[in-house]
C-alpha cells in the first residue's frame, strides 16, 4: 500500500511538472525551434518573401554567401564586436561589481547610476549618441573645439576610420551595466567566511581575489562570456539605428546585412541563408568556448 501511494504521488508530481513546463515548451518550440527549421528551409529557396512563386536552389544561397565580399566584411565586424565585448565589457563589469560589492559608502546610489544605460530604450540610446557624435552640434565637437582640438573634428559616424570604434564604445557603454549586475549577483554567493579565513592566514586583497574570488566566479564569468559572444554575433539594433551599417559597410554586421537583403531588397531566401549561417556560427562558437573552458577547469 505504501509503495502504491508513493508511486501515485510520484506520478502526480511528474504530471504537475509536465503541466507547468508545457506552456513554456510550446512557446519555445513554436517561436524558436520551428522558426529555426523554417529559416533553413527558406534558405534553400529563391524567394522574395512576398511572392507565392519560389524556386528551389538547394545550397545555392550558401555558395553565393561565400562569394559575397560584403558578407565577409560583416563577419569580420561581428568578430571584432565579439572580441571587444569579451575583452572590455566583462573586465570593466567585474571591476565595477567588485567596487559595488565592497563596503564603500554610497554603493546603492552608484549601483543605480551605473545601471541607467540599460534602462534607456535602444532607439533613444542610438539617437542620443548620434547627437553626441554630431560634428556640428554634438557635445564631443563642442568639447574638442574648446580644448584646442577643433581641427580634428570630423563626422565620427560618417568616417570609415572612426565609425566602428564609435559604435563599439556605445555598445560597451550600454552593456557593461548588464554584466555588472550578473557578476554582482555571483559575488554575493561567495561566502564571507572564506575571506575571513584568508585574512587570518595573512592573505591580502589581491591574493584573496586571485585565490578565492576569481576561481569561484568562473561559472558566472563563463555564462557571461557565452551571452556576450552570442549576443555580439547576432547584434543588430543599435548599429542599425546609429549608422545603418555604413559608411561604405564599415559597421555592417551579419544581422544588418540580413535585414537589408530580406526587407529592403526582398531577397528573403538569401536573407534566410545569412540567418542560417549566423545560427551555425553562434552555435559553434558557444560549443567550442564551453568545451575549452570546461577542459581547462577540469585540469
């Protein structure tokens, strides 16, 4: 009788879990898995996206991608964005998180101030920084004019030499607070008893950071790095608002190029091939990164 009751209870718990997960799984399956499958299906077609007529081209769109010079530029820019995000965003976010996790007065105020960039809408952020970099009426041009650098004022978002660095700066400014919150949460999970024991053993702050904080933050840092990597490879909105991929493709990303091909030139089959390539690149980079970091952690 007892075993029968336990089995009935287990079945009820399983049914409850399945019922609770089912809406989320259905939503994920329809809007993610089904969308991925249909993207790869559309990538094999010569289709405008609005016409009922379409022709099967197989891997033709992917072969065309390999010969498209602008696609190469977009992939290169995405890789630059990915490296910049990991090398700049995560270290700065960790430094700010460490500062906010200390016993410095006013950390609540600074926590709010540092998180403000994430509260702005992307459109508002893009327009604000467009005005900031404006060579005629922008704040940057005004400051440069008054410090004797007026001869160096240029259209920072209209020059192929400065457009990408300017966009990278804004992206880092926007997303450092996001990773700061994640890393701050990871720091709060580290027991203070470990630091107290290290202090008793004679360890200073730097030794405590390298021997306690950093090793225990590896899982959080790994998750943040994967999010930063995947987000950089599929980034779109702020770049499209600020430069539209210009000038002359200097800030073109895979997502902005995909948008232009699909919704400006109405080449939906080719745009789907770009989306499929983006998915493959993101998946491969994430898997390789996770494999390398876990192998190193195991050793």
